């Protein structure tokens, strides 16, 4: 193909090929495959395409796009690569260069991942206007396709969704032709911005070898050590659970299919703090990083993990203490001393940049660190005044009612569970631990907390309103279920009865 378009910044290769068809007026998917790949069997893969050597050949004239450039800058490879074995990363690159036969996703662990692949095409309504002004056309930006994170970090808004084209034609490359009046806004949470920022940083990392499972194992044990969540070779999983829940609610984790049950031995959070035998998704890693070491950027984390010596899973003792330059060691010691004198050991370990300094000293200068900390552990102050639980109970209940009245008419509100109500309060974690002292608050939570049945009925109602239905029929059920985020397998019997009453008995929704 002559005049194959040059990939734009952060543009997916899928999008570049779609623009090529648009520029040359090619309407037949098979003809476009002939022109670009000389192969009519190529599947239009959105995130991790193959046959990229053909694209490299078409872009030879530019002198700027090697195979590695295309893979890391114009596919979703960068968000998965850091967490697979180096041999798998190299093999995946080789598969993307030529015919892969669908094995790339298997190689990178996506088929077995808890995080589902994108089933929709997403775009930001503000970004596309800027694309039009800057480039004179639209294109699919890779930062819109972070799995399970349908947000625009640049404009702090929800993405609009279109049906994934492979459901219609597996060989069709669909160009971005927005229709903002019909495309569906995708729901998002405030926590999405925390994880999204980290994911984008991963996506834009330079190509580099990946740490082994051994090094990841050692890193997570060090993180547990830094928070004092480790006893010998045993990690206190109850404490790691509490640490994550401080940052991310149970409802949010459930919405990402990453729910953690503290009583389940095989939960992903427990497994990630054990000996690594498999690949974990970028979302699982980012959730733990942002909960334990929010001050460290993904680039720094990966650099740190790569520097960890292998074959040291459960060593407790100084590691490479003599390798650190004495001048640097003295500087970091002084920084830690200043932090401890100002904030104390416990607080200093949990603030910026104390956590990173603590981890460095723990790894490189552990004997000095432990000796210094032991001399500066302060006794907790004795409380002179007892808490008046009755007054506090009344005050908390009043706040809970305010939350209820504020959210009662919001059909798009997440499930108003017990944990959701507590999360809306400034000291929700503390309250949850003292509910036995708060009878009024406990009664409120047991009375007004929304169960799964009520939540699903609300989602169905909201879906009907969003679809603009004033009267529904049986044929509309699938549309309502899809927009409500439900399926025949997940919907409760009561919610199904409600849906049937609406569609079959023609109950009106306003």
C-alpha cells in the first residue's frame, strides 16, 4: 500500500490501519487486509495485534518505526509486559511480529486474568475535539483502552462506548466516527483515576527486561516487612487486607472483579504476598502499590524490583548492606533521623517520602535502622478523657442520614451497602471497628443498607430511564440488562420478576 498513514502519538495500530482504509476509500475489510498485509485471514485485534512486520515495512520510509517502537508505543503491550517472565515477553514480541494464531493473549496471561478484556470501543468526547483541531481527523488513543478503567485522565471524565466491532466482523478495522448522541457513557469511580494514572505510566515505559517471579516474591515480602506485617516467614494477611481496604472499598474492588475475602485462602491479595508462581494483572499490582507505597512511581518500583537479587525468597537480614556508597548511606540515614524526630517511627514510615527511605534502609542498612528505631519508639499517650459513646453515636447517625438523603434520589449511585455508607464518613474505618459501642448507627446500617436484590432493581430502573423507555416489551429485556450491567446468570430471582413485570405487563417508567 502506498501512502500508509504515519501512526499518531499514542495511536493504536488498529486505528492506523482503519485510517488507511478511510484515506484510500476502501470499504471492503478483505480488500484492506490484502492491501496492508497481503493476507485475508488477519484478525483485526484491538489491543495486541500480530503481523506487525508488515506495518514496519510500510513505514520504512519514515525511518522512525521499528518493531519494538510499534509494540510499545502503539499497542497495549506495555501494560502487561512488566509482569510476565522475560522469556514470555520475548516470545510475545516474536509472535506479534508475525502470525500469532491467537496465542499472544494466552502468552501474557490475559485469558486467565480476573480483569476482563475490553468488549467496547471507547473514546473521550473532549479529546476527539482536540484531535480534530490538531490533526484534522479522529483516531483511537491507546490510553482509552486500559482494561476495566474507562476514564479519561486528561479531562477527568467518563468515556463514551461503542460496541466492539469484532462482535460484528472479526476482520473489520473500524475508524473512529463519533456519534455522541447515541454512544453510551461508561460509569466510573473516583478510584479509577488513582489506578488509571499508574496504568498510563506503565503503558509509556521504555522497553526493558522484566523481573522474575523470584524478584516479585522478594519485593512483596519487603513491602510487608516495611509495614511490620510479617512475622518470620509468615505474612499477616489480615493486616494487608486492612491496608488495602483503607484505600479501596470492597464495593469498588467487587466492581472490578477483584473482590477480596479475608476468609478465603486463595484470594488474589493473599496469593500476591506469597511465592509467585503465576502472573498477576497490572490492576492487582497497582492496587497494592497505591495502598502500600503511593509515593513511588511505577518506573521506580520496576527499577527497584529489577535490582533485587534472585533466589532469596525468605531471607531475613541485611542484603547488600556494603554495596551502598557510604556517602549516600549517611545522607539517607540523616533524612530518616529528621523524619523520625519530627513525626516518630510509625508515622514517618507511612508518609512521603518516609516510606521509600524506610524501604531503602531496610534493604541496605537494616541493622542500623532497627537499632535506631528501637531507641525512638515512643509510648502511646494516655488518654485522660473517655469517649462519650452516646453523643458520638447520635452524631454519626445524623451524618449517616445526611448521606442517605443526599443519595436517595441518585439511581446511578453504587450499592448503598454497610461499607459504602461508612466509606462516606471521614472516619469510616474507625467507626466500623467500634459499632458494638454505637447501637443507633448499627441500627441505621442494618435498616437502610441496600441488599443485592434492591440494588439490581434500582439498576434495572435506571437502565430503563437512560434508554428513554416509557413502555417496554419483552424484546427490550436484553437492552435493559446490558445497560444495567447484569446477565441472566447474575440477576436475582426477584429482580428478574421485576423486569418481567415491566416488560410483559407493560408497567410504565417515568
